[in-house]
C-alpha cells in the first residue's frame, strides 16, 4: 500500500521526513509550499475527512482543526480524490521542472566553460599569427608548425565538444538515429587500436596497447560510426587514466546461445573512484580536470540503442592482497549479425 502526503516542508520537519523515508519508503511526501486553509485525508478510496485549519503553528491538534466533514459516500470521495490527484501531479511536475532547470543550468555552465578554453586558444594563436605575419624573422617555420598544431588540436577539441552536445540533445529528445550496416567489428577495433598506438608512440608513453582477438571475424549489424565512437571513447579514457602498463582491447563471441559479441577495454590505470561509480554512466560525471563527463553517457545510450548493455568494474589489486591499483575494465555487448540460413 502507498500513502501519499502533501504538506509544507521546512527545516523544522525535515528530520521527520528523513526518518519516514528511511523507515517506510511506501510513504511518499511532497512539498505543498504554502499555507493551505484546509486539510484532506482519503483512506482506501472509500473514506474522506476534510478539515478547515484554524491555527497552523500549534502543537495542540484540537486547536489546529476547526470545521470538519467526514464522508464515505463514493461520489464525494471520488470527487475529492480527483482534486488530490491533480494537486499531486502538479507537485510532481513542478519538482521535475526544477530538476530540469537545474540540469539545464549545469549543462550550460559546463559546456560554456569547456567550449571557452579551446576557443580562447584558437583566437590567441590566430592573433599572434596575424601580428607576426609581416615579420618573417619573428615567425620562423618551426614556430609556424607549432602554432598550427596548437590551432588544429584546439579546433579538434572544439569539434568534439560540439558533437557531444549535439549527441546529448538527440538522445534526450529521442531523435538519435542509427544507420545500420553489416561489418566486421574486429576490423573497426583494429583500426582504432592502430590509431591510438601511433599517438602513444609519438608521445613517448610507457603504455602498451594491444588488441586480443578470439575470433577471426566478428560480423555485427549496427551503426559503424557510432560504435567506433564508443570504442574510441573507452580506449581514449583508458589511455588518459593509465600512466604506465597495459591496455588490452578484447573482442570475443560470448556464446552461440545468446548470439552476442562482447568487447572489453582493460587498463592498469588509477581505476574508478568509488564516489562516482554509482553515477558513472550519467551526465557530467568526470574525475579528470578536463572534459564534460558526457562521453560515457553518450556511449551507454548508443549501446542501448543497439539493444546491448555496457558496464564497468575495478580490476582486482595488482598484488592480490588489497594493496595497489589494478585499473578498470569497461565492457559492452551487442548482437551478432543474423546470417541467412
């Protein structure tokens, strides 16, 4: 049985509400926000008690209640129940609007901050180039290459941020569309690993990136670009949080019965902070100084749009005795392509 209560909530009765929520989750309480002139109690859709309020701020119940009406007449009870349901739904809607307003503000603040950084860098390098364009000695070829590389790097970051924001908008509006095609998932993973391996080599990192292949070819039917986006995000995150050691991308067919392929990205990095683990695949969850925290949210939405699941776990300790850090493993599965018989 569910008990619904609408009443003004304040700091004075906050502790009572917390105790109710802890001891009996079936009791739901919404904030009435204001001083109502009457009270209403409906029991089992059969009995009604309507009261007028004489005095709100009193500990004596008899002084609080003035005129009261009791009824077990079905028509009367149903009429007041309709009124209560309208009030309840109104409060639910108001609370949702407040949450949406807060989320929207957070999104705008984070997006504005993240977009501002690369935009300022691009403008700064462009301004320097314009100032020195007529001074060949002050702007030699080495500096020119360095400036152009910085402009390209920040423009790419700006493009990724813009695409992330557009993806979140599509996801939340229900307009994310998949362009389905049959392709070899192993080949996609191999191309991604090769690209990231080249970046690692150029940066003189102590990280080793490998692709473990259990099956020669794994055919899936999905959106190739979107799945590339997911795998690239998982591998990129692994590299970001791994200063040395191994990152292993593994692809394998789970079993013939469920017709699923499983892809995992395992690293030996810092692992997933316990504080963000419960909210890992939600928006704006990020532990690093840079990033909007949208990548895993978008990845989860893409995988679920393919009918799959995505999850993450911290690896066991490297030393097996509770000490040390074993990194983390991100895994997702999707359906294999159904070949005609």
